[in-house]
C-alpha cells in the first residue's frame, strides 16, 4: 500500500500523500481523517494567534512552516495563502522537496552548516511538533535560529508536550518503551520541568518507513548529530518560558499559552516579537 500513497488522491485530503509520510499511520478512513484534522487544527491555531494582534492570514507577508515533514500542515496553509508566501523546512530533505513539487512552496533544505541555509525573515513561524522531539541543547539552538529570522512584530507559534502528554505515558500512546519509562519521565518532569528520551534504533526505523536500507544509512550518517538529539520531549510551561527568556531576553512577549490546544494533545505557545525602538 505504501507505494500507492504517492500516486493516490485520498478523498478529503488536499494533494497527494508521500510514501515516507509517517504522520499518516495507514490508509484507513480514521487515520486519514485524523491526518486531515490535525492539519486543519494547526491552521486554526495560527488564525487564533494572528487574532491576538488584530491580524488575519491575509496580513502575513511570509510564513515559515518549520518541521514541515511531508506537508501535513503545508497542504492546509497553501489553500489559505499564496504558495509564494510559504517557506518550508525539515531536517529530512525529501520533505521540503516534496512540498515544493506538490504545493509550489519554497523549500529550504538542511545542510551540515545551518548558517548556509537560506532562511528569509518571517512574520509568522509555525513550529508544530518539533520541540516535542528535541534535546534541551537543540531546542535552544532552534530558538537562536528563530531569533535571527523572526521579524519585529512577528509571531512565533510552537507546540510542546506538557501535562496532558505526560498523562498519556501509561496508556501506551507513545509505545511500550515509553510506557515502561513513564514513572522516571514523570519524576524528571516534576523535578526539572523537562525530560528528553532519545529514540532507539528500532524507533528511528519506524520513522524512516518504506525507505531502502541504503537511504536509511545515508540519512543516519549525514544527520548523526541530529539523531542523537532526537527522541521524545516533555516540557512544563515554566521551563519553556525560562528557556525562551534565556535566548530572546525581553524581545519576545508571551501572548498566550493554551494547554492541549493542538489536536487535544500538544500545548500551544504564542509569542510576539516586540517592535525595535
């Protein structure tokens, strides 16, 4: 079935589904509806964020979908905004390339030298389910990037695993290993407000589904540092606010924190960059 996904147009889904898109669990009607709804829900989060500063999506000059994957959110954005106003980035270079081909957006491809990636300046940056997978060091690295590319008066909207996600550990939603680690993760979360658990090889393989072994080896070799800093992450509101403060100082203002606002799962933070004087 996976091979067919790249050429099939599923009812209710705008654009084709790439065979490597691990955000779509399978081709069942339930999985397809959830995939569609999560993308729509992300757009609603952005609409709401814009409303906090009396703007609409039509007012946005340039959007960055950071961590675009294979277009779960991009395919919704492009129905609301002209494609030339959307840039997409992902650590998996095939994701942005697919989005460019399928939706006409501008792809930004990961290189070993982050400074060489041609990011523009954005007045709206969406970071959906990215900090939910990174080490503290890499989250700080991403925040430093956003400090460089977010415009004055721009909005940074990102999601985290918070209290709601923490309660899902014992349900097995994140897999058996994380269920067994649940008590340790909760204890670290309660102590620090933060817990990062790197993926094991088998878990990484599931996220690189349908690929040739040579392609998996190439990606693992090319992005070995990123992989070491990739797993599942839980962050409290206070820890997150403190981390942002360390990078941005007083340049960012927290407009709103919405627990479980994305897909009734991930917490949503809306930050506004104060105008330069």
